[in-house]
RNA sequence: GGGGGUGUAGCUCAGUGGUAGAGCAACGGCCUUUUAAGCCGUGGGUCCUGGGUUCGAGCCCCAGCACCCUCACCA
C-alpha cells in the first residue's frame, strides 16, 4: 500500500467512525448561514472586548483549512466563498457527543456550525460554537497548508483543488464572471440583443484558422466547430436585428500558448448603421465596464497586500527579502496604478507595466506605425520586402499584403503597450471588410492592441455581395492552406437580400480578463484549459494499452 | 514542430557517484486562548519511464513521457 492509499484508508476509517456515531459524513441542507465576510463586517460595529463574547448568534459553513487542537479546546479556520473565519470549539461548549464528532474531523472536511461571535485574548474574531454538523468528509487530504498547490500541472488537472487552496485563483474567476456580466450589461444597455448561433457549422468562416471537424450520424454529415460566429451574426443584420451580440465559444485547431487555447471566448457584436469608429467606442465602453466591475477594486487591494507583506518582512528584519518581494510583485507599478484609480483613471498593471485604459485610447493609422517603427512606406513594396529580409521573414512567393502584415507584426505590435487602436489595414488581408472610399488598397478595419497583444478586431462591414463574392474567390499566397476566404454561397445570398451598412467587432474575453487581472497566461483565466490527459487516465494512450495487456496476462 | 527548463514522501522542496533527507500533512502521547499553534515520539519512497556507463546511479550518458517557458502557426 502506498503512502497515498494509507492516508486515504485512515480518512475512510474516520468517515466510518462518524457513521457509527450516527452522523452522515456527507451532510445535507444547512440553512440560514451567514458569509464569513458579512460576519466580519458586522463584528466591526459590535465592539467585542478581547476575550469577550457577544450575544450575536450565527451559522457558518465552510471547509476546514487550518486546525489547532489543544486537549479540550480546538480552533479551526474555515474558508467559505469569499473569506475565512476562526471557529472556537471546546468540549465544555459542545458536550461529549459533539466532541467525539470533532475528534473525527480533519483538514479538508466541510462543516457547518452554530455559535456566538466573540474575540480571543488576541482579539481574533471567533465564532464560539455550540453545535457542529458534518457536511462533507474529505477522504483525500488537502495540499500543504502554507504553500498550497503550486505544481502547475496538478493545478490545471485538478482545478478544484487549486480553487479551494488558492484564494487568489478563486478571485480571478470571480473577476472573470464580473467582467463578463459587465460587458453583457453594457451591450444590453446600448440596446443590443444577445443571440446564440450555431457552434456546429457545415461551412466554417469568419476568421483565418484551421477548424475542428466532427460528424453528425443521422444526417451522415461532416460538420465543423465554429472558428467564429461572424457570418451567422451578419445574417441577423439582414434579418433586421440591428444590434446583436454573442458571447461565443470559438474553436481553433491551432497551437497552444500563454495567449492561445483551442477553445476560447469572444464577444462578437454587430451594429447596423454604424462603422468602425463606433466600434472603437464600443471597445472602450466594454473595457471600461469590465474595469469598473473588477479591476477598480483589485488594484488598490493588491497594492495594499504587497505593502503589507513587505512591512511584515521588514519587521522580521529581512529588508532584502522585502525589497525582492516588492520588485517581483511590481509594487511601484501597483502603487502608481492605485493612485490613478483614486484619481478616477482606469489604470491597472500588466506584466509590471502601468496600463491606462481611460478613454479615449490612442488611434493610430497602420501605415503611420509601419513608417514609425519599420521605417518603410506601406505601398513601397520593394522597401517592405527588403525590411522583411532584415527581419528574417521568409517572404518568397507570398502576396504583398501578407508580407506587409508580417513586417507590421514583427516590428510594430510589441511597441503597442498602452491601449491603441490600429486602423486602416491593407485590404487584401481583410476579405470581409469594406474598402476605404478614397483608397481601394485600404480596408476599414482596426485591431485593438494592449501590452503588445491583440485584444480585438473590428470592421466597417462589407455589405456589397459582388465584392464579397470576389473576395471569397481570391486566395492569397502565403496565408497557409486555410484562410477565412471559404466560399459561403448562402452568406452571399443573404447579402444579396441587402445587409445594412454596419460596424462589427470581436473582443477576446479571455485576453481581456488576463489584462484586467494581471494574469500572465490564458490558462490562468480559463477554468479547465485543454491538457493532454494524464497517462493513467487516458485509454487512448499506447502505454496505457500495454499496461492493460500486462495486467490481463497476469490475471489469465 | 525547434530551443531551454522541471520531474525525489500526500503537499512544498533539499540532496556533493557510496545506507533516501527536511518542513507541512498523517499516526501515538501532553495540552482550554491558538494564529502556518507548540513539545516528545512513530510510520511513510516505482527518486517520471526504459535502456546504458560503473564494483556501485536520485546524481553521469542515450531514448521516451508529462508539464512549464520560448519561437513558429494562430487570436
């Protein structure tokens, strides 16, 4: 028996011991509970003396995360959704029967208690309990109490453990929820309808990416998981739904990185009678809403938390550690951002840099940025190709516009740290975008960049069916085998019925959450990022097969 | 796919070619005001996997697997 199995055995014995005491180790409804955060607020007005108890009764439920037992008195620290609270349990208060139950409890168990609020000698807020209910017995021990779960692989594979041991992780996902709600509220307030369009699509389009393929058995039909909802949402514009948005899970069969997950969330919206300038305001509006819902409070709290830890280290006579901690956690940046927030600005920290989201964001022409950072004129293709050579970009046999954009990505994007709208892209790489009225080589498209990362992409939408058809038929060299230019006859038919002029926009929700929560990787803001299954859990893994065969052989 | 890194007890991590280590958790004991509780004692290992070098490998070499970082594709 391994150590792991032995530890589990011990816990199972305690679970069974609870049953022998007539206690259901998996509990049931536990009503009328108060959140520990609420109790903490209430206690501030109670003015309880150290060592004293109030008359205030409360019921609390949570997971035991710390435990200090001294003979006939125990202190347990339980965590609930937002906070934590110390519970005081004595044999005298509980009585012999309940004390026996307490003796079977350990770290990781979830309990409900009833008691009165008080403070210990050291003034720690404590719920002195007279009743104890077991709500869920943990038969696997939680991770080490000080460091929590830090193994990145395990954190993603067992996100549930990550969540209950690391409050900061819970906080990021609460912020994610708040940001999505704020984005939705903003759009609904602007008279947008929220819609849902197909995830399973017979023709994929709306972006340049390789799709996942699947099959419907009854119709005997191959289908693609959507890479974008764009072409369906535009059909709704034809249908007279003038302002629509979808919070869309998209699937792209591409590489995985700190900025890419094969399934990701995008908010995509279309507004009739608008153009890409209106879409810039929509980006500012959505980001401002998300900032207000999450980051506004996060920044000063984080600054204060870093300061507190530095003060603690300094007090422990470890000034060097305090200095290192401050640097690693970008204390200066957080303090500056917190000042900005106090002054009413939308300032945050990302990768150690202070980012200011306060609208209006900088608006820069694609061609101007190319001139500034690459030193070439966009329409001087010889100069652009020469620059590509300098940058080590392989551009042989590739279309001019593709090379221009490769040079742009290589030489410009990483300079765009503060929120910037880059507008007026080379037309050939924008098949779904309306052309500039005065220059056919330019498309009315912008991308929003922050911290060198593309956050969103928007167009004044192309609504001329003839040009759209041409664009579908024209294939650029150098864009890879799969491009967004996959012919969709029905979409052309829709445009032929007449689509109003419109602005359209997609904003990457995961990346927005990364920026608003200072998360370095997209996996930090996706609850269950895609991972290869652990070997022992994966029935398709050849090694697993071998193991099974060996086992069968033994048994036979 | 290329390059770099990591993989040792349930968790967090040390480990110098020669008997496998610490802290936390667990188990036994003491303990009614603890704050990562403390004190005394005990148990716990496929050192990622498979080869190789060596008298001897956690450590050196080769191959593989998983994860992280990075580059490429992509948003």
